[in-house]
């Protein structure tokens, strides 16, 4: 999704803005641009389609492009094609320039009235109405800050905005409603961005704006008003991240780096939460005890990979904690009626904490009477964490690759902690808790072992690169893992992949099987093994090419049309986490052969902040 960076300083900010845009590239975009106020007090703009590198080349080849105040943007097209004309910043009458992340829902009505006022449009975006509106309001306002406060009263939708005007060349004004925006505080200069990653080379001191906030930022001051126009002090947070956490280092892609970071991410997500063979009561904060005591059911809401984590957790919550659990894709949950159960805990799961559908679904759940909420999230100061009663962080570290990897496995680890917390109050025995904790503790080592399959998988990947379709099979907790494997493969290699619970094959998908459609089965050694074996026979009997990721004790033997990749034996409890690793590697290795843009697959964005 779109990324914003802007700043005001005692010296030229161009380099910082370009560097910040590069650090925002992971969010997904198709054009980029920046605008500065130059020494002559004029707004100078550069825009280009494609990569930030193209913008950088244009900027560095023009010595005039310098300025102590500026705004910059990566655009992920929603309204209007990814053309130079539609790229941000948008400018009105050479006086006001603006960048925007989000969607303005009443843009058509605003456009109609602005056209009557004589404003000329140069793009097909929803954004352009905002810059004209600020310009129009500026005529009747004391300053740019008041003009923006007036403007946001007239906007419907979601936005983070950064605005400059050559009438007030020392002041950057910004606003936030539904889309993320942070202020990075520095000595003699200040910046804003869509996320902290963009500013880590400049500072580790951040203010997270809240919905409805508008801020006026100069090189040495920050003034914030809330949705009622009242001046407010927002807390300054010190980020634990440093700029290295978002560097690629020795790896070719962020996705590979993040796959290999999983042993550490797992250890970090367990740190401080276990004592001996028990989960520490303090893990969820002091208010959690009372809430957890009352919980009789769970409703999970999430999107994409995070939704798959929720599907695994449903099995665990019902089996180990004895708590009835429903899981629903957030974009569906928010648009239907619900019978709200009493004492139900809504668990939202999100890597970014900014996914518009998940956020809206949580707000909707609260509105219709769900009383308690817990958020499992990788970003401490995100919209979702702020909206939730309780927060359990996954300490995966920044995830830059668009395809989620370490966020998923750490979500599963965090969810297992919820299972224990609720289980302690219900049907879980001490022995079960001890077993789960022991297995969780073993994860960093077992994940590292699973990563050793990489070489074998690199060879298997060759079989895939020329295929157009693939089918993933799993049963029980491993059906969502098959779904996750299929999602990874399709999003980064563009091979059409679907997942089925293996028992469903004969109810339709078996018709697809021939030697052109590889079938990937996830085969842990559990009580469903014999059933899975029968399903696999159904595929073999129809000439399908099978690749089975199997525990050695399952007894699968390599033969014509059947490739077996042995995954070291693990306890059933952590098997879904361990079997995820080879599927992530498979998707990565296939994408590498196909030469796709692994970290930024076409049409996708990292943080999906629009509906
Ligand atoms: C797939 C992927 C997406 C995200 C989904 C939700 O690899 O990354 O499916 O899982 O967009 O994002 P978060 O978890 O940030 O809410």
C-alpha cells in the first residue's frame, strides 16, 4: 500500500526522503514522487512510474531539486492507473502540495463541487480533491494547519496526509484517520512516515498519531490537535529496532532472510513468557486474568496468512482448551449479522496491525456487542493494538517481504500461548501444559533443523517451475498449513495453487488430476495418516505427480510419480509450525527459478490499509 515520508529541516531533505522511499518499497507500489519547496520558494515536483530508483535517477540528474522541506510518496494504484499523472504529490495552483495514503469515499461529490468552483483536475485519483479542498480552505483560514483541520471535517474515508505550501515554507502539516502515520523526532529536524522502518536511519524516537489527529511540524517543534481541535501531548516512544533490522545483509531477498530468521523469531516470541514448564500468568497483562476467567468461546478474525493461523488455532483451542471457536475472514465478518455469544473473546490476528478489513471487523464486533478483545500483532503501536483490550505481541521483528513467513509461525506460537491461558481455566491438565511448553521451547532448534531441507527443496523446485497449477492437500491442523503453502506458492511464483482437505478430493477436485498438476501433501505422523494415505492413493491411481512432505515414520517410499521429502519427527503439537517451513522454502525456490519479484510480487501490497 502507499507509503509516505516527509520532513522539515535546517538543511536539504531530498536524500532522506529518497532513502525513506526505498525503505517503504516493501509495502508495494507502482509509482513514486516527491515535492520540495526550493530556495526560490517554489514547489518543485518529480514523479515517475515503476521503481523508486527511476525517481532517484530523475532527481539526481536535476541539480535544482533541493529543499529544506518536502513530501514524498510511493503509490499503490486504487483510483486511476499507475501513471505519472496519477502519481503523488498532487499540487493545487502551484501553492499547495499533498501526498495521501488511503481512500476518500466522497471524492466524487467533492470533485463535482470543486469543478463548479473552477478547480481543474489533472489526475483520475480520489486524492486530488483533498489538495483542492485544502487550497480552497486556505483562503478562509489563518494558516495551513487550520486549513487542514477544516479539510478533514469534509472528508469521508481513510487517510494519512502530508501537506506543504510555499506560503508557509517552514511548516509541514499532517493528519491521520484510519491509515498509519508516525512522527520521527530528530535534532533540528523532524520527519513523518507511514512506518518507523522508513526513519530508522534518522531516529528511534517516535510519536504515533491517533485517528483524528492533525499535526503542525517545524524543524524544532511538533504541535498536535485531536479530533476536537484540542491541543494534545502524545507519548514519545523509543523504538527497539535499529536500521540493521530492515537491512538485507547477506541474503538475496527479504523473504529468504525472514524464513531463516524463524528460529530467532520463535525464541523472541517465547522470551519472558515461560517459567519452568508453565506459561507465566503475566504474559497477557494484569487485566487479562479477569477477562480470561469469564471467556466461554472465541471468535477469530483475520485476513490471508493471519487467517490461516487462526484456522490452526481453532483446532488447538477446541482440543486443548475446550473453548468453542469460530474463525472468519475479516472482510466477510464485518458485512453480515451475527448472533453475539456472551463472554466471547474476539481475537484479531495481524502482522501489520493496519489491515483495514481486520481493523473494521474488530470495530464492528465491538459495536454489535462482543465484549472482550485480544490482538495478536507484530507491530506494537499499530491501529489494531490500540483498538484492543489486550495485546499479545509476536516478536518476529520487521517483516519486509510481502509474503508473510516469520509472522505466521510466530502467530502460531502466540496463539498456543492463548490456548494455554484459556486451557488453564478449562480442561487442560498440568501434563498437557507441560507438554505444550516443552514443545514450544524446542521450536528454535526444530525450526533450524527444518531449514536444512532447503537444498533438497531447491532440487524439487525444478519440477515446478514450468507448471501452471498445483494442488496442496492436508488434514486436520495441516489443512490450514496446506492452504498457507498454496498461498505462498501462488503469490510469489504466480502458479495457480489451491488447497483442499484431502478427504474432499473425490468430491470434485480429483477431476483436475493429471501429470500436469503436481499434488503436494503434508503428511505428519498422526491419527489421520491412514486416511491421508488413502487420499494419496486416489491421486496416484489417476497418474498424478505427488510430492509428500512426510514424517519418516509414515512409511512413504519414493517411487515413480511419488517424491518424499522427510521432515524430522516432531510432536503433533508443533508439527503445523515445522511443516510450514519446507512449504515456504518450496514457494521461494520455485519463484527464484521463475525469476519473479519475490519480495514485491505483482499487484500485491504488504500492508493492506484499504478495504
Ligand atoms: C500473504 C500475506 C497476506 C497477509 C494479509 C493480512 O503472504 O502476507 O495474506 O497475511 O494481507 O495481513 P496482516 O497480517 O498484516 O493483517
